[in-house]
C-alpha cells in the first residue's frame, strides 16, 4: 500500500520527473530496474529535488547518479512505500510491457494470416502476392494494432468476389452487414489494395481509378460514372438505341452509362463491331464519317458498362485489340474466351513492325499468354517493351475504312 498523497509530494515533484520517467522506461522495455539512474546535465531544480529526497548534499559534477536502492530506503524511512517499482507504477499509471505487447502482436498476426489464407482464393497468384506484401511491409501489424474485426470483414469481402454487377452498398451489406462498410473506410482502402493487385492496376488514388478497381470484380460503385465510349454504333429497342443510331448517322462519339444500359435495354444492329483500347483511335475514326461499322473504346480495362454493352453484341462479329502490353493481352484473351472475339492486329508481325518504329516504354506487370498468337507473348517478353495503339492508328483507320 502507498500513501498516495505523500507519494505525489515526494516523487511527483517537477524536479524528479526525469528520474521517474527513466524508471518507467525500464519497466516498459524490460531493462534492469535496480541499475543506477544517471541524469545527464541535471538542472538546479533536479539537483535540489534529489538532495531533498535522499537527504544528502549535492556533490556537483557533470552528471547526477541515483540508485533505486537509495530511493527505496528514503521512501521506507518516510513510511510512504516499501516497493519503489510499485510506487513508480502508481504515479505513472498502467505501463505497457513491450515484450508482452510484441508477443500479443505476434500471436495476432499469425491468427490474421491464418484467417486470410483460408480464403477460397488462397493459392491464386494475386492473392499470394497480396499476402506476402501484408506480411513484409507492416500493414498486418498496423491492422492488428487498430484492433476491431477489420481482418474478419476483409476475409468476408474477399470470399464473395467476384460478383455479378452488384451496387457497392448491396455488396457491403452482404459481406459485412453494413451498407457503408466500403464507403471510404479503412476496410475499403485495405480491399482496394488487394483488388488492384488482382487487376494488375496501380493502387487507386482517384475516384475514377477506385471505380475501375471495384468494377474489375463486378462491384458497381456508381452506375452513372461507369461508362463506355462508342462511335457508329447502331441499335434499336429503346430510346437509347435511337440516340445511338442518330449519333452514328452524324459520326458523333457517344458515351453510354451503365445506368442507361440497365434501364434502357437495346438490340445492336451494327453488323460489324470493332473494339480498341485508346480514345485516340476512336477520335481518328471520326474523320471517316458515317459507317455501318461500330467502334467501341474500352479506355483501358473494360468497365462494367463496356462488359454490359458487349453482352448486347451477342451474335455480332467482334474484332478486338488493345495495347501491346500485358493488360492488352489479358483483355484480349478474356474477349477471345468469353465472347469469341477475333483479335484485330494483335499478332507478332504487327508488334514487330510497331516496335521497329522507335523507342517505347518498358513492359510492366506479370506476363500473360497469347493463345491466339502463341509466339506474341514470348516475343514481347524477350523485347521487354510495350507498344501503344497510337503507334498504329493509321493501319487501324485503314481497316475501319474498308
């Protein structure tokens, strides 16, 4: 037991603050408690307080050395406390023992990793890459220190992916029971990092890039913002079809939203549909004037609006191309498999010719096979260079003009 009032008057004075803080630090870090305490360059107030506590004259000197044993004896003589360690903890309040805290964090990290790696996606390349990053960059430790059930919620979100065009609030409610759980929350940021790795996209920093990452797994963040750019697309069956046909007659580019495609179903009447990746190609095609050939621009990774429009093109021949990079090969492979698209100038000869025209940026991301042109991926990997669509705009426009 301690006489708290007298303890504060004795050890709690300003002149002993540094002395007591050093003793608290020893407890916190598990260092020997009974070793002498050295106060370097003590102030006059500190010298006076130590002299009064121990009942001894100040001998001067650059540093002031105080032993815990001497402090204990002084407290005992005054009838204040028999246990200096306990007295220090009474003054400071609860102290976290760092070694104990590290052990708790280690156990929590192991449990978090165990929970995450039991996901049905465990073993997939993107998932393994994500987990490895969590374990090495401190993210898992930060999550553990935050507490709460964020890791459990993340596991619930991952297990439901991918989904088929679910609004993000509906998806959040299904995964966590909270419609706002993925609206700018720590959980949302945590998940976006994982999904960016899955889609081989940079960690999103803008609203548009966040929307793209969510759409890569079928989650609709904003069905008005999810759009697809088209030129010369003719359709019928709803006001949207009429608008598109009118724009096609005028050779005017038209942006279609996912909301329009959902609420105004249409029937595509264009006999030929071409798909490019970059708006520069579509802009150049405007000069061709009205045509029966439709051009759809993915503007990078296809949005949900783009996927919905392509589904409406069933029965039409779709000619597909993208940049000569791994994303372009990935989207082309998807189109060939899912909608039986025909690759459009996505061959080794076109790549070689474009590559020979000048320097280009390095290839980034994980290599992807090119089943429609087996040697293309290998040649790109050997060259280590990407070639964007803009370099072959002339050839693409010639194809469209035919």
